[in-house]
C-alpha cells in the first residue's frame, strides 16, 4: 500500500528540485519507477489557433526515435484536436492506442510505436489550460487505475512546473527582444551622432590619437571644448571603441536636470524617500553598471551631487536617496564641459578633489574656426544627412565660392551651428529640376585670421583707439549676425549694457537695427 502523502511529498520535491526542467523530470521519473512502469515523460502544449503541438520538456528512452519539438497536426484533425484540448479528461489511460478513435491513432502513431502504454493528464492552473503531462512505457496494458490515481495526485505540482517553464521561456523571449532593441538603439545612436568622425584625418587628428590611447582603458576622461564642437560624438567614439561597447552607455545632461532631482536621477531613490517617490527607482549609475556613463556639462552639478559623485569614483559604490544600503557599481565615467573647471575650482564652485579625479585624461576639442579644412567634409556630410531627413532625393551641388564663404566665417556655435545652417539653406534652396547649386546666405564674412590658429606675427602699426573699438564691436556683431540685445547678442558677448553699446555704435557710426 502506497503512502499517498509521502508519495506526493517525495515526487513534488523532485519536480521542483532544479531550474532545469529536464533535470527535474529525470529525478521525478526515477522516483516514479519505484511505483509504476515508466520509460519516458513529456510536458507538451497545443496551440488550437495554429493547430501546432510543442514539446516543452521531455525525457525520452534511447530505444524510441525522438520527435521534433514542434510539429503541425494534419489539417483534417484540427477540429478534433481543438475539442480534445478544450474538453480533455483530467487523466486518461491508453493501453492500446490502436483501439482508439482514428484521429488519436494517427496522432500517437506519429510519435510512439504501436506497442506502448500511456497515461495522459491535462494540466490546469486557475482554470486556465496550460498543457499536458504524458507518461509512457514499452508494451501494451502496462498501466492500471492505481497508477493513474497516483499521477492524479501530482496535478498541481506538474501544472506549476509547466507554468514556470512557459514563464521562463517568455522571459528569455523578452530578453532576446530587449537585446535586439538595444543593438538597434545603439545603431540609431551611432547614426544620429555619426559613425564616422568628420575631421579625424585633419583637424581632429590629435584628438582621435588620444581617443585611441584611452579607449581600451577604464580611466576617467574629461572632454573640454566650446559648446557645439562635438564632445558627445567623441564620448561615443571612446565608449564604442572600448571593452565595454556591448554594455550600457548612459548619457546624462547635468545642466538639464533640476537641482532638486539630480541626486534621484543619478543615484536612484527608495520608495517613500520624498513626496512622489511611490516606488523604488534605479538611478543612471545603476543602469550604467558594467558600462559607461557620459556626464555632459559636469560643471553644472550642484555641490551635494559633486560630493556623491566623488564617492562613486573613490569607492565604486552608491547609495540611493532615502536608502541605507550601499550598492557596488562598475562604471567608466566620461565627463564633458565647456566651462573652465580650474577657474571654478579657484572660485569654490567646483570641488578641487573631484576635478582631479575627473581630469585624469583631458581631451580638448578644438573649435570649428581652427578647423577650416574640415568644413568641406562636414558640409557634404550634413547635406547628405539632412537631404535624407527632408526627403530630398537628389543632393544639391555646392560651389567652391560657397565653401570658401563658409570657411571664412567664425562659427561661434561650432559644428552644431554649421549643421543647422546647412539644414536652413536646404529648406530655403529651390529643389526642383534642373537642380540648382545650394545658396548660402546670411553669413557675415570675417577675416581668415579667425579660421586658423592665431599667428605669432605682430602688426607694428598703431591704430587709433576708436578704430580698434569699432573693429571689436563689428567683430562681435559679425558673430551675432547683427543682433545687439539678448543672450546671444553682441552686448552680452562684450559684457556691456545694450544701451551703452548702442551709444558707442552711434558715436562710431556703426549702423544697427533697421539702419543695419
């Protein structure tokens, strides 16, 4: 007489003994052999919408040919299979399937030899049909009701097992989708920021040499340069040339996050840490673990965040806002700024110890006015890229005179300003047939001195003070395209009040406003 409680306990322990379903089934079958004949065990699934069967997990004897894991049933049995799936008895003994109805005979004959005995049990959990458990053994009439009763005791453990298998497979499927999405997004990022560094062989040659030196390492990198020179492109190049290229790459604009949220965004927070913290949240550093984090405009970090960033660099760990547990992180830090951090250190607005930690390998990216030789390649790149975005099928031509005009301009907004300027010119240029050369207008021509590295030559002639002031004002107006007032106006550039600037312009005979 079998102790049913002990049988249930021992069988259930084996069913749940391993995360690998085949291992658990093998252990369970070894135990079942003590109470009944069994050569193989199967957990299967049928999709009534596709008329397709699938073996989720199985143990198969060596003497019987293994079936395919996925198979389609004959179309004429579609209705019968759907009915069986929806209304199958909880457990059924089939000791000689040659005496069963024809659809069942043919379905079984595709997988098992004629002289096999079977116990089939439909598995349900929370009234949802999950799959089928099948036991089989060589020979006919090997099973009886006592065997079926013992197997029926294991309905719930097997139902939970098949549910876990299905959920695990779904997790793996979603993981593959996520990995594929990440690969796609990385490709998109490279498309947006540029796979090829324009100027790598000319104006940015020394920069790219430094990138190749530091990319394989884990050392922090500080990118310096004016706004719009392409610091993000260089940061991308460092990450995607490093050993971490297949791991997360997280970008943070430190100047775009409100001071009250910067700690939460960078380091995460615990549920209830502050009003509105309704759940735990991972910060950017946690998301970048084993990868790279790019801190753009790092000079904008408030003092409290600077302290916590210093701790991350020194101790390689973070603590969420409102949390008490420290979390280890392995993150490479690339930071960038257009500000002079040394001046900020002297003024006390940026921590000296943090500056030295970030400034391990500084790379200064030259402004576009010192890279005039790169402008033709940049213009061609932007023409191709923006034409594709605007749906312009045929690329416009560009004259040498237009290129020289662009090279003569100072480009205070650097590469970003050139990109926007090319897009505006494309929009304004007629794009019909026959195709016309693209027209660049609105640039104030400046001397070639601004497009090259300043010369060491000195001009020994002395000019009157008013002439020098007038030249300086005109130079500022050229950069701002005649705009006097505002954040991007000449007055702000010259650090004087707009009314004062207009007064001097009147005195010096420099036109402005409608006069200009």
